[in-house]
């Protein structure tokens, strides 16, 4: 039913808007806690900030999730897992990267096994600056992402699909073997 | 049996480290590489049956690596550091994993991070770093900033073919 | 149709076939299939004309061909036909011997079904039981020895029952048993001996120990053994309770809410068998042992039906025996196909064969539906009749045990499905081919009746109703598509229409763009790469359940029997000391014997 | 004859559609109430409709092999079949043609189809999840079957429609057999896999058990299956013990009775659902051994007490409803 | 038409002819035995056909009945004689395998054994019965020790002691009867038995019963059986199990039915039969050596026959005779097969015979023999056992039959254990093919067992005359 079920009644553009509204209002997130960002998630989920009121629930498997949260520095080993999880998710999928480490390596700018910019390897729709952003920032990021989805700007998954070979080339520069 | 007495029996000169706060007595002694195993066995049989850690120090100026074997005795509540020095060119030493099983893990890490060869330990090779292609990273002469720039900065951005963000 | 043709077709033909097929080295199964096919055709032709005849081979054999015999022969014939068809392509070692013994067993089984006097019953019963012994001997001597001990025990229990009847009536005919010569108080003894004797063949709980051993021999034989021959036990109990003793005599022992006090303890025994068989089946890792215990459990249901004795209960037992014959032999043949292709027995070693052997998977899946009693198959109707019988007469011990046993059936049936057919395919099974043609044909033959009688239960209920009426037990109320009892009923036509419509609706909702097929290794393992060895969760599958049942599982009936036999063997060694070995003692024995004889002789004079 | 058959089919379709809507609404309400208990705002009630829409509107769908499709097909088809056999609000749909034992066995069709599909996904988590689900089923079925047996013995019928009739004339099940009703409610908690017993779909331990490989439209249909099963289980309890919501006698008042009975039925299943949700909101998750030991200890004892009571009343005291 | 005395005279003639032939060719002697027994078997067959119409009487040497030797051949006597000679013929083929050197003496003793057994069965005169008993015993003593090894001597010595005591008891019995009744012809004894003093009558019956019991392997008297069978060479132990044993039991039947017609004493015979079965089967279970196990099992079978005779109804005695025939054939087959297995495994222990019988030529006859002994249907043993059981039930011996069934479960247990070991897969390398002299007799015996089992009509028509036999007739 992901094409327009009633092409005659609902014009195609209208159907795209509905699809975007649906995926905006029910973002199921899978939380890849790579570094120190995991601590920020409980306050966002519990009573003070409660992301569930926007329809965002933590899910256990990438198959069921649309939103991938990368919270913290990304080592080369972790990047391989993140790419695998990202590819197991189903379109349309979005990525939010927490903290300064995925942006430019953060405090590990000089480390030999931390990647400096996540965007080169998987399409990131939303960065949250801060050496671990506070829950308010995370909530704001969620709202900003929902607005982007609505305006159709958050199309990371399309970019991944279109420039797949570039992404793959960058990834293979970091780790030599894929199936290990 | 007390640490000093074991040192006297082994004929090693040792120094008592002055440590603030932590009142447990600590002794450090430098041992010849060939005599190390016998010393550890002696300590192990006299109450020092807890092997705390094996660490490696890179004295780049003296061109030497220092391997420190740290033992602890619950009965006497004393710490003993036995250290040996290896040349920096091709550091080679025999494995002591038959004395304490956990030595094997420390040896694997030191091999990966410092490049020290341990004969008899068949599980050396890739341990923590995946697909590592450069010299052991923990050595002082390894320039992480240059490596980071070479490896990560050089990765090109995804050019969207001029489409605006 | 006179005596000789009836006896010839159903008993002599298989015996001749046995002789002939021994010498057809590789083509023995095909010859055997032809022989059973012939007797199957005659069975179909002679549906109408029933009658009873006597054959004189030195001793008089009274044979009767009536609806009950026909019904059980239908089962027996189809099961052995498909088993032999299966064995055509299963490359058995020494296939000549296999076909001979199978046909001998078939001849014995037909003889038991036709017999109407105790001499011929006992003759064919023993013939059938030792031909099974030799078939099990082909696999392992120890299992065969254990089977033969129980086989002989069952035969001697029958002898005791027959002897008591012979003592009072002086004749072997079933009909004469009711001639009033037997005093009322003796009947419980006779019935207990006969039912226990027949019960051993049905593997009722205290005597079920031989079944898991005997069921781990070649699969085509085991399909015939558990599908066909265990029904002889059911036939025997039915004959001894309802045609030799008769319903009125059973009732005369006092009834407990319409069920005779004579039958009720055996119903309890059946309920215990169903429960224990199912629970033990859940924890087996070897697929043959699992199917063996599940077969014991299902036969417990038949025992309950025969024990209760109301028309609905016996009808349910007959129908369940019919279903069990088909879905159990289908399961064993399916397992045989898997073993034939992969050579493995342990469920935890297999995995993912469903993708490589789709037809075998579909057949086993269908058999599992019948076993679990899902309404898509006729398995449900027989279980429904047994439940209705128990609940409408308010039996509060038998009914819960039956219900919980049927839920237990889901557990071990999913263990087979998941362990063998689903999950990840192992590397060494990568190029496993589908089972060969004859095997699939054999399995298809067994599946057809399960489907037909679920859509149109009226036909088979008609046969069963005729059996009940003929033996004066009562009648079932049914129409071609629906069946009902005092407290409920169901219409299968409405069920099938509703199910198909709603399934089509679900398909419409579901059939959007085709989904991308993904390799079996591309599944979520917390981001880790799929390891080289296939991850299959079937090892020690019900571990939590086993831990909770551990205190109970400690005591096993097997070990009890071993201790029992050790005790006796010890006793024998004591007795052996009489033969001391030196002649002086022997000479002394002679003198003592003479004195003893003399004293007894003279004492008798006073 | 064909016309009233069509009307009947249309009404059945309407009831099934309403049941699905109620099921999704109840899931939304449950999430709202659990949130309120945890002192947070919680999603809007119609959140599940949005989730369903998003899942069905997913662009790509993953499939493992042809057995994988069994889960959504048998799941949705099976649950609709059960709903068709379950009288909702006094309206006897198909339960005239099939009795309680048929219903018990139809309950197994979607569960077995779903288990087959998740087994075929090849993920070991799914295998472990289904094992837990079946063990849980064996545990809660013990008290539940004894309760159903006591009802059948007391009301001396196995057909649901006749049971409703008798409850209307005589006494509601809960009034006649309160002990069995208690045991049934405890068993219901396990049947609906609500919190102390949501062992099979344990997100933290086995990555949501059998659901681990389902996504997109597969998950959407399975969400419909779980919504339908909520209505099935709650309305089964209502039909057995609370008279199926029949307040006005349909023969006397005609369509108005069906309308009122439907609302009463809705209210009753909402109450039963609330009990389950409040228990769900406060309890941690049991381990599977604890669940099995729990169910085969106290609820079974209570169920047996109910059975004895039903047996005594129907056989010795001769109470015939 | 042919005089029964030929059946006795011919083996005697050939026995004394064999040394002459032995001078120029040892092989000739072996073939002589085969010829002699074959001739005897055919004559017995013709005699059986004749005896069916009416019992054949034959006076030897012109002496009149009260004193002279008279042969009284009824249908039952004839069929037992026929079976004895048939089995003797089959065993004589197996004799070709005996390598031990003094073949001449072996053939003489063997023919004397055959003559003695046939004589015991055919004679109608009590003293004549004793003479033939002596001939059989002496021939068996010689043959038992034939192997000239320790076991042979031990077995023969025990057999001599017990056998001779038995014969003296028989002589005692004959003396008592003769002193009271002045006659030795069985029919006369039967007629005048009433006039005997009851105490002396019991004394005579007990001594005769005991005497023939030794030969019929009854419980306290069968202690010689295992050692004698074990020590004797393989064909001889096969002969022991079928020839003298059957003759002894037939003599016992003569004592019980033709001469003394007790009714109140028979239950004691049944008890003794049951004891024989009980001890025979239980001790057989404990045996490790194959031939000893078969010996004890044959004790058990003989016990069953004695029990059948003791029960006394026509059905039970018919079963007893049927069992005699089946046991003779079956036990001969098993002993010949045992001989081959011991030869193939080169040791008597059962454990060492792993997988020795996997060759169908030896396997199938062994299975047929074992199943027939166990009483399985299409084989001869079934009807005997079934009729004895039913006879026991008709007389109300419930407990005894139950005990007997328990003992036969033990019997099935050790036969199944034996079959398990002998048919085990494992050492295919050591399995050897049996040669003609071994498998020809096996196949002959197996075919006869199957034919008698599948179509028992001819045997049963012969056994119809059991009624007259019990009433004291021929």
C-alpha cells in the first residue's frame, strides 16, 4: 500500500504529503549508543521531556525502525556495525548524530581510530552540537527533524540510494574487509 | 611470607615506593629477563598469587621498553612490581601465560600497541584495532595527528553534483 | 465370495508375496507394492458384501468380513501401500528381507482383523508380532529384544484371557463367550487380561517402554508399525469390550453417569498416557524418539475414547485412530525423507530444510496441523468428538488431561517444524535435493484423506456410524458437512468458506509491491556480521520447561524396568546353584526324588 | 435467501471492521494510560492509526522466503476468522455453526501461522521468542482450559450462542462462578502477553522475539493481528463471564437492542482491558520459568476450586441454568 | 504289510556291517549311515501309513504274548518313530563333518542309538522296552565320551551314573509288576492292573515313572543333561536332544496311559513338568556357553511335554505329541547350527559368536528353529504349545499355566539375547560360509518345520487317535 491506494481520489502530490505526515508523526527510533550519548536518552524518554508524545518509541530492531540515533564518537569498528544496521533499516529512514564527535571528531580530533565526520560514510539528516547535548537540544532536534520531513528536506535515504557508490567507496577506505 | 624476605632470598635489590594516602606497602625491583620467570614463580608460591597487570613503558630516549609485572598478596597485603627492560629495535620476550592465564591478554595488547614479540603466545595478531595498517600506535614515535589527517581528512565529501543542500 | 477367496486375497496373497519378494533383490519393494495394491483393489470392490466363513487348515479358522474389519483394513492397507511405495526409492540394505517381513506383518494384521475366534486371533497376532521383531532386528538387536519381550508379554496376557474363556465355554468362538457359561464375577478378569494384552501393542503408559526403541528402526517400516499395526491394539480392545463382552455386559458392572465402571479406569489410563506421552515428547532431541512419544500420546486419546464407551466417545476413538494412522505415518515418512536426504537424526543438527525440500515440508506441515487438531484437517473433528464425549458426561479428571495434552502437542510439533525445516540452513545441507518421486507420491496418498474428511466429514462418520450401529453401541448425529452432539456442534462447510474468504481478504491487504527477498544470513544480530556457522536456536529447545520439569523427569519408567529385570536375573543366578556339577549330588537327587514320589503316591491313597 | 445472506455478510464485515478500529483505539488508550501512570504526557489516542499508516506506507519491504509470508496472511486471516466466530454485542455471527472447542482450536491458527513466519526468518532470536511464546501458552492454557471446562459443565453446553442465551435468562457467568472468573482473568493476562507475561516479545532480551525480522507492511498487518487479538481475548472473557453485553433482549426490542448491547459490550471489554493495562503498567517482566511455575501453581488451584464449585453445583445440587 | 521288526533289524544289520566296510574305505562308512537311516525313515513312513488304519502287531520269535516280544505299533508310535528316523537321517548328513578318527565305532554306536530309540517307541512289551532302553543308554554313554577330552569324559561319566540308576529303577518296577501280574505285555498289564495291591502298584508306577523320567529329562533327574550334551560332539548332542529324549517321553506316556490309568495322580506329573520347565528355562538364562544353554532349553521343552501328558485331556496330550515332533525337529536344527557357530567362532561362548549367523544359509534356518521353539505361529512349535496351554486351562490349572508363561517369557529373553549377538553387525571379516554338509540338514529340517506349521492337517489327522491312546489302546 505504499503506492497511492486510491490514485483517482487522492492526487499523487497529496498522497506524498500524507506519507510524509504519517512518517513524521510516528518516528520509531533505534538507538545505537556508541559513546557517552546514551545517558541523554532516559530523560528524553521519561516524564520530564517524553518524546513519546511526538510518537517516537524506542524499537529493538532496525527492521522496525525509521530513525537511527548515533550518540557519541564513532570508532572504525563501530562504523562497520552502524553501516550494517543502517542498511538493514527500511526506507524512508533518517539519521540523527548526537554530540560534536560525529561532526568533527570532537575531543578525539587527533585519535587514530575515530572517524572525524560521520556524514562522509552515511547520510546524516540532523546533527546536534554539544559535547553531549542536553535533552532540550535533543527534543528540539526531533521537532526540527519532523519539520524537515514535512517539508521533504530530510531525504538522507534518497541521497544514500543515489550516491551509494561514493558512500561505499568512502566506507571501504576506512575498513578493508566488509564481511568480517 | 613478607616481600622483603623474598627479595633477600632472591638476592634482588628493591626499593620501597613512597606513596601518599594508600598505606599498602609497594616494592619495585628490576630483574634480568632470564631470571624473571623464576622470580615470579617464587613470589607466586609465597602468597603473591594475584597477578594484577602487565604494562609496557616506552623509554624512547634510552631506546628501551620496560615491561612491569605487578603482583599482589592478599595475605600480606603488599604490592610488588618486577620490571625488565627490552631493546626498542626488535623487542622479544618469552610468554609467561602458563603462570597466570590472564597474562596472555595483556601480551596480545602489548604486542598490538607496542609491537613486542612474545614467543609461545600463538594468539598474537589482530586484537582490538581492526584493519590496522600502520606501526603499533602506542609507540611514542607514532604521530597520531598526522595519521588522523592522512586517513580521515583525506576522505572526500560526498559531492552532490552541485545540488544545493 | 467364499471362504477361500477371502482368506486367499487377504492372508495367502501377502504370504506368497513375502516369499516372492524375498528373491527380487532390488525390486522387492516394487513387488511388495503390487501385492498390497491388489489387496487394496479387492478391499475397495468388496465394500458391500460382508459375511463370515470358516477355513479348515487342520484347525478351524473362523473369519468374518464386516464393516469394522473393512474400516481397519482400509487404514492398514493404505498405510502399508504408501510405506512400501516410500521404501521403493529409499535404497534399503537387503531390501528383499525388508519386503518379505513387511508382507508377513501385513498378512498377520489382516488375519487378526478377520479372525472371529481366539485360536486364529492368537495365531495371526503372534505372526504379526514376530515379523515386527525381525524388522526391528534389522536395525539393532537390543531394541528388538526389548520389543519381543513386550510382544510376548502381550501375547501371554491374551492367552490368559483366552484360557479363562475356554475354561468356561469350551470353545474359541467370540460369539460363544456370551453364551452365559461365564459367571459374572469372572468377566473383569477376562477383560483386564485382554485389554492389557492389546494395550501393550498400543503402548499404553506402563507398557510404552518398547515404543521409542522399536520406532528408531528404518522409517518406512516404522510408519507402518506406528500408523498401521498400533491400530490392531485399538481393534482388539474394541472387539473385546464391545463385541465379545458387549455393551450391556459392561453396563452391568454399574455405571458412573452413563459410562460403565469397567471402562472408566482404562479411560483414566488413556488420559495418563496422553499426558505423559506428550510431556516426554516435548523434550526429545532425536526426531524418531519425539515422534514415538507423540504417537504414544495420541494413542492415549484412542484409549480414552474406547474406555468411555459412549457412542460419541467410541466414534471419536475410531475417527482418531483413522486420523492417527494417516498423519503419524505421514510424519514418519516425512522424517524418513529428511533422514534419507541428510542422514541426520538429531533435530538440533538439522535446520532450514524447508527451503530445500518444500514439498516434504508442506506434507509434514499438513500432518502437524492434523496432529495438533487444527480445524483445516480432519484431526480436529476426532479430537472434538472425544472432548464432547468427556465434557457432556462431566468427567473432570479425563477432560483437563486431554485438553492440556493437546496444547502440549503444539509444543513438540513446532519443535519438529522449527528444528528441522525452518531456521538457518547449515552449510553441509546446502545442496540437499527434494525427496525422490515415489516418496512424495507416498506422502501425497496419506495426505488426501485428511483433507477430504475435513471438508466432508459426513462420509467417514457414515462408516463409523455403521460400525457403532452394528455393534449395538448407539448412533452419531451428523450430516454430510456438519456434526453435532448433545452440547454443541460445528459446520465445516461454513468454516471453510469463512476461512477462504478471510484469507483472500488478507492477501488483498498484503499484495502490494513485491518485497525484496533477502539472503538468509542478512538478519539483525545486533550489527554483528553473520558468523560462518549457521545460528540455529533448536539446540535444547525447551530448556526452561525442562528445568521446571526436572524433579519429575528424574524418575523414568525405563530405569524402573531395568532395575526390575536385574532383580530377577540375580534370582536366576541363585537358582543356578542347584546344578552343583558333581555327580554325587545328582545321584542323591535321584534318591530324594524317588522317596518324594513314593510318599506322595501313598499319601494320595489315604 | 441470497439477499439476507448478503446483508448478513455485510453486517459481519462491518462488525469485523469496527473490531479492528476498537483494537487500535484500545492500543492507543493503553499507551496513553501507561504514560499517565508514569507521569508523562503520552501519545494521542489515535497514535496507533498513524503508526499503522506509516508502516503500510513504507517504501521498501524485506522478505526472507515464501514461508515468511505465512505470518501476515495467517495472522490477519486467522484473527478475522476468530472474530467472525465470536459474538460481539449479542450479535451471533458464525458462532451458531461452531462451538467453544472449535473456537479454542481456531485461536491456534493465527498463532501457528505467525510462529511459522517468524521461524522462517532465520533469526535465532525469533526461534527463542517462539519457544517462549509456546511455553507461556502451555502455562496459561492450564487454568484457562479448566475454567472453560467448569463453564461448560455448569451451563451444560459447549456452544457460545446457547451460553449467551443461558446467561441472559439465568445469571452472568461471573455471578455464578466468581472463582473461575478470577482464574480466567489471571490467565487472560498471559494470553494477551501483557506486562508481567510479555516474555515472548521482550525487546531488551531477544530484540522483540518473533517480530525481529518483520518490518514495513508485514509489521503493519501484524499490528492489525495484535489489535484484533486484543478484541478477541477481551470479548471472549466478556462473552463467557459477563453475558456478552446483552442487556436488552434482541427478540423483543429488535435493532435498538443490538445497538445498545453493542455499547454495553464495548464498555465491558473496555473495563476488562483497563484491568489488564493497569496490571501491565506496574509490573516488571517475569522470566519464563517463573511464569510457568506461577501459572501451574496458584491460578490452577483457583481454577480447580472453580471447577469443583461448578461440578458440585451442577451435579449434586442439581442447579440447571 | 511290512513287519515293524524290520525297523529294528535293519539298523542292527548295518551297525555290524560297518566294520567290514570300514576295512577298505572310511568314507564308505559315513555314507552307510546315511543310507541306513534313510532306508529306516522310508520304512517308518510306510509303517505310519499302515498304522493309520489299525494298529499293527508283530510277534518276534514265535513266543506268545504273555512272555514273547511283541511290537505294538499305533499311529502315535508310528509317527514318533518316523520323526525319530527322519531326524536321525538329517543328523547323519551332518555326521560327515565329524573328523574324529574311529569312525567305524562311531557309526556302530550311532546306528545302535537309532535302533534303540525306534525300538522303545514301537515295542508293546514292558521288558522289551527295558532292553531297548538299555541299548539306547549304552550307545549314548559311548557316544557322549566320543570326544576323548575332559568335558567329554565328565559328561559321559555323569550320564552313566544317573542312567544306570534310572535303569535299575525300571528293572525294579518290572520286577514288581511281573511278581504281581505274571505278565509283561503292556495290554495285559493294563487289563489286570486292577488286581494289583494298591501300595505295590504305586511303588511300581513310581519306579517306572522315575526310570523313564531320567531318559525324559524330568526335573530332579535331568542333572546329567547339560554336561552330556556339552561334552558330546555336535551331531551327537543334536541326536541326544531328539532320539533318546523322545523315546524316553514316549515310554513315560506308555507308562502313564497304557499301563497305569491313574486319574488322581496326574496333577503331580503336571507339577513335575512345571518344575522341569521352570528350572530348565531359568538356568538356561544364566548360561554363557551356547550348547549348555540349548541343553537347558531342551530340558524346558521336555518339561512342557511332560506337563502336557500330565494334564491328560485329549487336547493337551495331542499338544504334547505335537510338541514332541516340533521339539525334535527344532532342537536338532538348533544343535546343528550351534555346531557350525562353535566351529566358526572357535569357542563355545556366546559372546565370541558376534555376527556369525549373518549368512542367510545359516541365519534363516536358525531363526526358523528358534522361533519354532519359542512357539511362534507358522512354525511347528505353535500348535503344540497352544494346545498344551488350552488343555491346562480346560483342567483349571490357572496358576500353573501362569507360571509356565512366565518361564517361557524368560525363554524368549535368552533366545532373543542369543539372536541379538549372533546377528550383530560387526566382524564381517570372520564370518565363514557353511559347507554342504551343514546347511543341507538345516534346510531339510527348516522346510519340514515350516510345512508342519503352515498346514498342520496331516499331523492332526494322525494325532486324532490320541483318544484311543489315552484309553490304553495302541
